[in-house]
C-alpha cells in the first residue's frame, strides 16, 4: 500500500511493467452470470497489480483474479510443480483482491484499476516473492 509523504509517494514493493492476461470475477452476492471479464495488467508487484479493463470497479470492490504469469510457478515447492513445468495451468495465479483506486485510462478506452492482494495462498506468496526478486535482479 502506498505511503504518502508531502511531495513523495512510495510503495511497499517495486512494480514491474508487465502485460499479463487476467480474468476478473466480481465477488458479490447474489452471483451474476455476467460477473467475469478479461483485462490486461499494466504492472505487477508482490502485493498488487494495476490492470486495464472496460469496467470501472469502485474502491473497496472485491475481485477474484486469475493471472497467467509465465514462469512464476517454478518457484513453488513440491514434486508436482517440478514434474509439471509444462502444464499451462501451473502458470495461473489466483488471488482475492480489493480495489484501491480507479481512473479513466489514458487512451479513454477503459479504466485503469489498482488492486492489492488480500487473500493468497502462503506457498503462492512465497513463490511470487522469489519470482519478483529474480526479475528485479535481472533489471
């Protein structure tokens, strides 16, 4: 979550510009038949993402996100992950997130949405941290 200083905004973790296809599902009751849509990330980080979509999700809205982040699963523990390196579903990370902010996209074709992860499996979080430390070391 950003920490506000008078003229400076810093983040808890570094965001990496990366385009990743995501599937967005709203978490609401009653569930709607039209509660799923696709989007694309602008940047990703250990604790959240920014993505573009056609829907203007309001602050506080809860979302389930399925993100296809190639290679992140290689940092997970377990024999199944080691043996299933080629499985495409292994690259899909599912998290529950909360909308922190929303604004009209620069190209005015949709909305940029900033979310923070609020529920993620512990093993997935550890793997994601390792994935990011590897990416940041390469830059």
